[in-house]
């Protein structure tokens, strides 16, 4: 009886050890799966955070550029010529924009530009000028604009009314963003 009991004890002692090794392997595999999923989540959230930061940078740039052009209007009572024309922007505007993203472009590609108001456009109202516009365009295939509709709406909510069809921030030619600069005579 003693021998049978020892054999059964020996068999029982071996099986749990094999079961434990199998469980350890499963536990390691599950731990690795959890780590991989956590890493994917962290990278996804980091990417979204970076994307929102780029949207905020673009919104901040548009406001800063608009302030430069508004300041020019307040001092000269006229808008500078369009930056797309054969003439360059006035030197004082170039100086004010030299340490900004104006020449580097937006975090989403494309190029910033200035579009002066049409001389025969509709009057803006008493004490108001006709609006000019800071634009973000992508005429160069080597520097495409990668903003999508949700990015534009996010930026619009940051600096305007949240509607791309109205307000100062809207979409223009090719769906590219335009930020209207309407100076109020002070």
C-alpha cells in the first residue's frame, strides 16, 4: 500500500509541474499581449496629441499673421498687395513675419499667403475695411496640404464660430483654409 501511495504521489507531483510550466507560458504570452496593446494605445494617443498640437499651432499662426496685417492696415490705412502678385510684401511685414512659420509653412504642409481685398469688392460697413485674407494653400506638389475636414472644423472652433461656411475662418478655393482679416478703424 505504501508503494502504491508513493507512485501516485510521484505522478501527482510530476503533473502539476508540467501544468505550471504550461500556465507560465500562457501567462507570459498574455503579459506580452497586454504590453503590445498598451504600446499601441500609447502611440495612438501620442499621435492624436501631436495632431491636436499641430492644429493649435496652425490656429495660433493664423491669428498672429492676421494681427501683423491688421497692424499694417492700422498704420497705413491700406492693405499690402497680395503675396501672390509679382510684388513682394512690404519690408515691415516681411520683418514682422521672419521669425514665424510664415515662410516654413503650416504643420500640415502648404504655404501661407496674403490675399489683398478686391478694390471693387463690396463695402464692409462704416468704420470697416474690405477684408483681406491670410490663406493656406498647396500649389506645390512637393509640399501638399494634409488638413482634413475634421482638422479644419477643430481649428475653426479654436479661432472662430465652428462653421466653415461663415465667420472669419472658412474654406475657399479647393477647400483650402482662408482666415479673413477685417480691420476696424481705431
